[in-house]
């Protein structure tokens, strides 16, 4: 442990969910969503950022539900790339876009961050159909992560999670398979136990878990996800090099 910390300082132990047990709660339709009003700090190897969720369940400033007169609203849907919990809220691209639009035009813009970590295309669609319209957006931007957003929407094609809604197509119509009501919401509770303590505090553990064998063991123990950068790149390559009927369905 000492040698890793001394000679490979990049493998410093990550810490997450500092100051609060979790930022998400179970949802019967979406699987999970951000808890309105929750506050906390997240600390990792490369970041330290406060998370404040507004009363509407967005990692953003407070907004009235009704769009004020003279305001143009842009709603941004997406996963962790949009939620951006590794950054201070004011450094998220949604706030930078809002700032730039307001500086370069005579209009008053609001860019609302409705990203939620782990979401897929189906969850973006459900959020759009059931939540977004009440804010009267002039434009909706959906940020798609090609690594897994598409394949995770179809059962059996992506990374299976019982707490995530999926879709199939039957006679040209979308058929929703809702989250398992008895399933465990993966991000809704802080992992605990000896292994989790080691995971959060040991630099040696962080170095060792880069091994694919160790990563598979962690998945089996419920302490991690198998998806890694290289896996995401392979999935993205599928979209152009190995475009199967199953991918077309997705």
C-alpha cells in the first residue's frame, strides 16, 4: 500500500457520496431520479465538487415551473455527461452555454440541466414525455453517449440492470418494460461493508482492480461495473463496423 502511494500517486483512493448517503431515490417509472433539495460533496481522484439538487430535481439553480415572460428556455437531457457531478455547477457545459448565449444576444436564455447519471434513451424519452413539457421549453437537446445509451435501451443487448426501464418494438410501436418494482436501485444507497471500505481507502486496491479478472469478481460481488473505457469504445465501434439487426432494433 505504501509503495503504491509513494511511486504511483495517480492511484489515490477515490471517495464518493461524502456528506450524504446518496443523491438518488427509486422511481417506479424512470428507475431512479435525483432527490429534490439534496446537498453533498463528491470527492474523487481528480475532482472535488459540491452537488446541490434544486426543488425540481435538477442539479441546477432554482427555476419557476412556468416560463417567465421574455425568456427562451433550453432543456438538456442526458446521463452523467450532462449531470456533470465531477464539476462545480457553474462549470458545467449547460451553465457555460447559458452564459455565452446571454452575453452574445439580446434574448434572456435559461439552459436547464435535466441530466441524470446512468440514464439511457428510454429514460430520456420517458422524462421528455412526462416531465419536460411543463417547463415550456423552446428547444430540447438530448445528449447521447454512444458507449452505452443505445444498447442499454433494449433488453439483452447492453448492460443489464433491473432498475432501468427498457423498450422493445411490437408492430411498429414502442413497448415499455418498466423497472422491476422489487429490484434494487443501484445508485440509491451507499454501498457498505468491509470490501467497500477497502475500495474507498486503499490505493493498492485501486491499482489491482484494473485487472479484468478483479473487475469481473467485483461485479459478481456487487461492488462495481464491468464497463470500462475500452468496453465503451468497442460498443461505439459496433455502431459503424458491426451494425447488426439487433443494433438496428436498438
